[in-house]
């Protein structure tokens, strides 16, 4: 595949949005007043009690193509399945009679106090899942007491998301080729009060479902996205083909490690690299002074065949040796997964699909609810393993099956 085709597989900087068809784009947007089949109330599923319930609710609520855009993984979805399966292979061995009846899950992430170690990962296209999109997610994260990782391609501008809540936010950057645009964007992020920048470095989505569905961003959504980034030459008077063409060449897909030097020269914000799996890359990241590392395979949405993140975490943690904070995402679905990740050295975890489904199911209330549920499950796991605080969570709690 040439770089150009590869570029077209990136969503306007992220997933597979915006690219394959002109005709089917409109059907991917959910309207404010779409009724949810079944009743009473707003959902046709019983009150959600676990992440998978939100998935079912989202399936009922969203157009099929949009639901599949969120839920599917690349190619044969080996990595997608393995992310969850690897967590399920972990066995927890709780010590008995520890006298612990309540636990405190509060912590910090890059010095930001949070109520519990579960963050919202950057997820593109949130206005397609709910009309309030990122604004709803930002408010829910703030209400729950955690950090919202805001995707470059989230559907609202940096300033709009900042205005939606006072809660802590990290901005995830895809890099415009035009460095003047990139610089201005970073300056806006800093001015708007974001507390860190995540550079996502794993790219190369190949999702069969999106190609089958001819999944595409509607023109006005793509125009808003590109203008929100700072490509002010884009306007509604251009044809859709012209805009897609522009999007296909606007992003820098060939960045190398020295990009961080440039980023460091224009911002004082802490820098986080997202997409690390190899210990060599983790070592490099700390050697150039990065503040955070997210062990991630993009939720199995990128190159299929990559290992589960929870399996790579221990060697990354070892390579980092406490010189940066290590986070993990991909496959976190239960409070026990959070416990396992922390036991293996993660500072905190991030969730992607769970809150994208919850956003589709019930907007801000849905995202708050899924965070509350995972927090409760995690608290239960802490108490059941005799951990009154996060530093009590150690590898000795785990036995690999
Ligand atoms: C619908 C969707 C869109 C995503 N868009 C982005 C994005 O724009 N930038 C990014 O860094 N990661 C993106 N991701 C990846 C997430 O940040 C995260 O790595 C992944 O969802 C974690 O796996 P999980 O879905 O199993 O929790 C996206 C994930 C999903 C599900």
C-alpha cells in the first residue's frame, strides 16, 4: 500500500472515517430524537450492570455502520479478541482475613488527582454516537472525577470541549504536515487548559466492517473537523471529493522520534506516547524524557496480530523502571482487569469502547454510569484482595493460568 492509500485509511487523522463512499455518509449520524426501540424510558435493555450491557444498548441505538465502526477490530480481529481473552486468563489469588472492608481508589496521573485509576481514552467521532458527543463525555469524566483523553478527531474543537467542563483533560494529537497548523493547535490546547499531550504513534487501521459498510464522515462533519484542527482553507463551498482529497494528504504519517524534540520546543505540557508495546520503545521514550507511556494496541483497531497489551505490560514497566508513568488500554472491561493492570505496574488504565457504547446508549449519563460501574467493580476487587489503597496492589495477587 502506498503512503497515500495508507493516509486515506486514517480517519481525518484517526480511524477509518471519511474515506470510502460519498453516498452512505449521512446514515452514520444519529439524530437527537431517534427513538430507542422498546420501553419504558429511553432504553430497551434492562438497567446496565456491566460494560457488555452498554454494548447491547449501543447496538440497539446506533446505525449498524456506526456501531460496527466503534466495536470491530482490524482484519481477523485476533488482537481485538486477545485483548479481552488475555485479561480473562489471569487468575487472582486473594489473601484471606486481611481486615479490609473499605478501600480508597484515589490516585494521581501525571500529578493530576483523580478519584480512581480509570481514564477515558481518546476516541474519534463522538458526535456520531450522541449529539452532545465530546461535550457529554467531558462532563461525565469531570463528574466522575477522572481525566478525559480528547481525540484530535473527536468532533468538537479544543475550545468547545474545554468549555464543556472544568475537569482535567489530555489532548491526543495527530500531526498536521503543516507545522504552522500543528504549532497553533498545540498553543490552543495549552491555552485552553489541557494538562498533557498524548501523541498517538500506532497507525494503520484495516477494518473489514468499515470497508464493507463504506463507512464515511458526512461532509459537514469532515469540514468542521478540519477547521477545528486549524485548516482554515477548508470550507463548505468545496466539493466533498476535494475535502476528502485534502484530508488524505494533510497528516504527517512519517514522524520519527525527533518529532518529540520539536513538540518539546513549543510546549511545556507533559508529553505522553500512546501505542507502545516493545520494551526498546519504552526505553527510548524515557531516554528522551517523556512523562507518560500508554501501552496500547489501539484496542485491536490497527495492525492485527499484535499481542494483548496486558501481556506486554510487565516488560515495559521493567524497562521504564519508574522513570515515567505507565498506563495501559485495550480490552479493559471489568474492575478485575483494572486490578490486574495495576498489579503488573500500570499507574492507571484507559477505556475506549466501553464509554463510546455508553455515550451512544445514554449520553453524559451513560458515560458517568459506565465509569461508576467500573469504579464499583474495581473497589470490590480491591476489598476482596485486601487492598485498602492502590499501593497495596502488587503482583503477588496474581497467578497466570
Ligand atoms: C471508535 C474508536 C475511535 C478511536 N479513535 C482514536 C483516536 O482518534 N485517537 C487515538 O489515539 N485512539 C483512538 N482510539 C483508540 C482508543 O484510544 C483506545 O486505544 C482503545 O479504544 C482501547 O481499547 P478498548 O476499546 O478495548 O478499551 C479509538 C478507539 C475507538 C473504539
